[in-house]
C-alpha cells in the first residue's frame, strides 16, 4: 500500500479529539480501585476495633503515611510515563524516599530496643499473611490502573507497569493498615515493603504483556 | 520552525480539520522517513513498512499529545518506540531464520521513490469485525459522512463513530502482525 493512500485514509473524515486527561483517567482508576479495596477490607478482614485510639499515635500515621506517599510519588511518575516524549521532572529515585524514611525509623527502633524483644518487633504476629493480604488488596487498584494505562501510550511498558504496581501496592498497604494490628517499625519496613514489591513485580510483567501498542 | 509549523497543523487536526491533518501527516512522513532511513541502514526496504505502522500509531494515540506542549518530542518518541519494537521483532525473526538469504533481496527491492509498503490494507480490513470494517470502509475509504454511513449500514451515528475509532486502533495492532 502506498504511504500517500494511507495518509489520505487516516485524514478522511477525521473526528476532533478531546484531550483525554491522563490525570483524570488514572485518578479515577485509583479512586475506584481503592473503594473496592476498602469494601473488601471491610467485608473480609474488618477494621481494627481500636482504630480510634491508635489514630492519635505517630506510629499509626507513619504506617499509613509511607504507603500513601509512595502512591503519590508513583502517580506523578505514571502521568509522565503515559505520554510519549515527556521527561520526568522528578527523578525515579524519589520513589525511594518514603521507604528510606521507614527504614531509618525501623533501624532506630531496632537499635534502641532491648535485644530480647527484637524478634517480636520484626516478626510480629501476622508476618505470614501480611504480604499476601497487601497483594490481594492491591489487586483492584492495579487492575483499574492497568485498564487506564491501556488507553494511553507508555513508551516504557515494563517500567510503567512496575511503578503502577508500586502505586497499587501502596494503596493496598494503606487500606490494609486500617486492619493490621502491627505497629512496630521493623515489621513494617520488611513486610509492608515486600507486600508492595509483589504487586510491583506482577505489574511489571503485565506491563510487558498488556501495555504494548 | 519545523516545530512551529507542525504543531499548528496538528492542533488543527485535533480540532477535526482533515486538510490540516493530511498536510501534517505528509510533513511528518518526510521527517520520519529520513529518521528511519538513517537508523535502519541494514534493512532499507523495511523503512516504509515501519513508517506506515508509525503513522497508524500516531493516529491511534493522537489523544496522548497535549496541546500545550511541544510536538516534535512527542512525535519522535512515538517513532522511536515503533522502531525499537520493529527491531526487536526483526532480531527475533533473524534468530530463527538465516538472514543471509534475504540480503540480496533487500538490496534489489529497494526503490527510492516508491514509498510503498508490502502491507495490504484490504486483507487487513477483512480481519476486522463487520461493525468496524464497514464504518471504516464507508467513512475513511469511500469518503462518506458519518450520517451517510449510518444510513447506509442501518447503524446509529454513534455506533459508526465508535466502530471507526476502535477499528483504527485494531488496525494499528494487526498492522505489525501481518507479514
């Protein structure tokens, strides 16, 4: 086929294009996914009964703040990655900041703690289910963001998928924090971070599979 | 200068101006043809295939260009993405096939002025489901208006629009699968 014929075909009867706001699309996906996650949490796990009391503690807000900050930073990067030819105004290293803060807090707690209670700080009572639960609660968010990204044009599908998965993991962890009774920083530094890495790895693979165009 | 001119054309195209869009695609084609030629020196007869695939991608993804931003970085990012995709497919193909056999054929087949790919649009359209194929056939190839195509097919106006939109996206995908 001649290139000129193709051009003529593409241009014939071309319809006006609404600028599709990637921010709106991905934002709505995040919102919808998070609402589903919250409903799942409420139905399956239940919200921790002492939420009112712990909500005044610094530890609780750290536990909620670190994943939420990861979601925020990840979102900024996804908005950029979804558009061809845009360079990020912030570096990818920004993703590390919330985790670094959490780790600094964890190491400080660890060092200050009596050696006898250290295993308790690390393993808590729920380490076995933590990664799985966070991944499960990340699923609706991850799926929703993936659908949104399929309508956009990421030129780096694997990286975009990985960061989208990190976002979904952050959302899942934030939701799970409303149920999870663990409050020790070393626990969060290991299990929450791993729980966010699993969705990130899954979504990197899905990015490779589903985000090509 | 190129940026300014191209961007003006593209903004017209995004508002639905077909003439502006056609001119934009022609200008972009010359730029991208040169860009691909410089980079695909080993396979000059694939340049036009790649260019057409890129034009389809530009069309299918034109909503991801933001009107407030410079156009050429977007254009070249789409082109680079398509080129890398093409090279990846080629290297996979060559890993399974002896590339030496094709060498002489490439050289012989290179015609500087043809600007024609080996793709067959008719065959690709046949793959599309009828509710996408007919809207594309009538509005994009036969030049009917959406209303005329709707009357012709008995489909609603919005079904025609959706059919064209989805069908063009599907075409961009089928494009790279057809040998």
